[in-house]
C-alpha cells in the first residue's frame, strides 16, 4: 500500500505489546498530521499504520490468534482519517500497549 518497507518476519516475532505500540505511533502521527492540516504527513503515517496493522493481522492469523479486535481498530483508524468522525480514544487504545511493553522490559 505504501513505500514503507519492513521485515515482516521480524515484525511477526515481536510481542503483541510491541507491535501495537508501534502501530500506535503511526496512528498518533497520522491523527496529529490531519489535525495540523498537513495532509502529506497525515497520509504517509496513515499508510504506514495500515501496513503495520495488516502485517500484524497476517502474523496473528498465521499464529492462530484472532485479529477481530485489531480489524475493528483498523476500521476506526480509517474512519478517523477519511471522514469527519474522529475516534478520540484510538491513539490511547494503541499507546496503552506501548506502555505495557515498556513496563515489561
């Protein structure tokens, strides 16, 4: 979807908290870019975020995990970026995983 290149095998080997926290970084960048009127930055972060979500969904499916909740979050992210209905809780949802990852280190 984007020019964002990353090692999907390495990505899949990371913890759920690490994956979700990194997705949250892109979600935050995208939402801030949109809020600031910087469409180029917002779309770039949006595409990277969607790429990371999709890679996570694929990894989870290959590991027998249910990606249902993440698919709902992907839908909310897209809706927040492509319509006027911004989910104010979305960034916090992902960033809570980043906090959990940091606490686990």
